[in-house]
């Protein structure tokens, strides 16, 4: 009879599983005559095992990856005439592995530095923000920033998905845009008609786009256009949204942060740049030491938000505002500016064109 066997790619990070991982390392070192690995290097290897599954509470069970790192780290240790593998050898093995597979990443970064792919990392713009995506080539993944823009006007079409109209969007992406429209109806359409034409676009994108991780960035763009408030371009954004405005976790968070960090670093870190991520992704953070050191020094930032209002406050510097007893938002708040603009647009459509 047939038996279905499923093999998980991760296991819980606890004492028992760490002992099993150590036993595996010992067996590989013994059977393949590799150099012994010291305790600091084991700690770094455990961190890499967590990074492989993007979870600080999990370890990878892809032991082939662990064994390959041990072999290559031994090569670098022996080349340096060391008798044990130390963190420097393991870091060198990791860097060498990336170097062998990251040609596409280097080419994309070069296109940004030459301004062939346009990405702003400073200044403020209305209806424009840096979204974050991940390229996965199987043996190497990397994050890349991409410009997302929106424009709004008086009309009855609602949200116009440029990618969908061009046949370049997947089903999940289309669903995310419908959810975005649902948030606008939930927040602003309860007692007023939404007489809006709003188009959303991934600039300089020439292949199919799918996934919902850019939906928060798209919503920030639309709200920015409606309120006529500029957004900080030194802050990149990722996260999906619910119809209630909750910012939800997404995948590839470490690659996304590091991809934007590399662009900012090449242009010069000034302390104002960073990435806005969902609060639910905090458990997934396993960033490169270089990024961690920059955040400790205040040269780069990682902000975590749970709701779209928190993100808008960070990107604009204004308070979002809460609905008062008079069913109105406070004067000067982001939500009040959006409501006032929607009221003017509704009145304009009702009155028709002026002579």
C-alpha cells in the first residue's frame, strides 16, 4: 500500500533541534574530514539556518545547504592556514556563494545607479513611492525597489489597474487592487459617493506582476494624491492590506530591506532612509550584519506598522486623524484632507463643467 510522506523545510528552534543540528554538523565534519568549527562560527551558522527559512524561531531542514557551507568554510580556513573554522571563514563562504549567483542583481543595481531604472531615495513626491519586490532565481534571490505611482481625477471608474488593463497582472495582484478599492469605500464612502478615477501603475515594468505585497504602497500613493500630500522618497514600502486598513505580513522581507539598503548605501546613507514593513514581519527579520550595524548607528531605519494610518503618518509627517463624534476627522489631518477633496470632487461632478 502507498504511504504519503511529507518532509518539512523547517523545524522549531529549540534545544533538542539545535542538538540535532550540532550532531549533523559533527557527522559531516567527521565523515568528510573537514576542519572543526568553533562556537562563534556555529552561532553564525545557526543564524544562517534561520535566515534560510526567514524566521527567528525556526531552523532550516535543508541540510544540504548547511553541509555546503561547512565544506566551503573549511576551504577558506585551510587557505588561511587555520586549524578550525571561524566566523570569518563562514562569512567568506557566504559572500563567495552570493558572488557566484548574483549577476542579475548586479546588473539591476547598475541600471539604477545609471538612472536607467528611475528610483528616488531622497525628496518628497505626491502620488509616488518606492515599492519592493523580490526576484527569485532558485539559487539566488534579491530584493529590488520599483517606482509605484498613482493619479486621481473626477469620475466614476474607481480604481483603474494599469497592469491589468495591459494584461500584465496576475490574479492575486488584481485581488489586491479590489481590496484597495474596498478600503476606500469602507473608510470614505459610507455617506458620500466616491466620484473618483484613480490609476495605479508600476513604472518601468515590462513583465507580469503578481502578488499582493505592493498593495499598501499603492494605497499610500492614492491617499497622497487625494490629500495632495507628498510622500518621503527615502522610505521604501512593502506589505499587503485588508479592507479595514490592516497592514499584513508578506514574504521575502529580508531581501526587500537589503535590496533597498544597497541602493541607499551606494548613494550615501543620511539617516533618513529606511523601509516600512508590516509589524507581523518582525519575527522574520534576519538581516545581514552590515544592515544591522547601519541601523544601530542611525544611518538606516526599519519601521514596523500595523495599520495604513501609521504608515501615512510616517511618510507624510502629519497625523492621520480619528473620526470624531460629529462624524468628521480633525481639521488638518490626513483623513480630513482626503474627505474634503472627495467632497469637492463629488460637488464638481454634480455641477458639471463650468462655462
